[in-house]
């Protein structure tokens, strides 16, 4: 795995949703680095990728309320444990659970294993609300997938939650999760 600055030299073999990610980042004018790799399905695989990226390991969880009338993308540090009761209370929502792969594809145009804040660019109707644990905001850099799990990006955290999120026409809610076992 080699860290490279910016988008791939060619789009050959890349999915359209990945190319759209690079297009958005280039349009916004933010600096980013990329590493290509085998599909990353586990946090252990992601840990090696994030070591190469030199960025925070961030879990991205796609959630919904019991009625499936509200959808959320939750970003938390790898070391924290997600407790539905703790989060539900902060956002005044009924008990949360994991949303289906079908809903993930429908709203974010991403498959399990590739969940990323970048998927919000595909949510044109702002159905999905972004929830970010305050500890994610503390690191200078953030690692995320470009809507596929065969590449990973390193971006400045301030860029992701500033111009990139603005270009996607989404906002965020900062939450505080204790993350204790």
C-alpha cells in the first residue's frame, strides 16, 4: 500500500461513485491523500490502512429508528463502544438499530464495508443525518472510504466538516458518547 496525493491517474477499473468522490473533493479544492488496497471488511484491516494513512480510525455506523422514518450516519472513534440508549437520548429518537444494506444503498449509494461520510454526497434529499462523536473532531486528519472499500482517503478533519460537508449540503450534530464497556 502506497500513499498517493490526490485522485488516481486513470479512472480505469474505478466505479462511478468513487470517481464522483474525487470530483467533489477536487471541485471543493481540498487536499487529500489516497491509498488503494484489498477490500477492507474488518476493523483490523482498516487499522493497517489507517497506519499507512496516518489518520484516526473511525467507525461509521448506518442507523435508523425503529419505525425506519429517520436515518443516521454515526462517526465514532474505533475505541468507543456504541450504545443505542446513550445516543438515542441525545438526539431525542426512539431506540436506534442498524439500518439495512438496502437502505444504505438507497440513500448513500454505498455497500456494507464502504460506509463513509463521503456517501452523504449521494443523499440529495438530506434523508440521512450526520452524527459525529466529539472525539472525532479532535484529530487533525480523518480516514474514510471514497464510497468503495478498495481505497481509503486521508483528509483534514476541518476540511471534511467544513467545505466538503457544505458542498454536500449536509450539516452535522456533534454527540458525546462515553464508549465504556
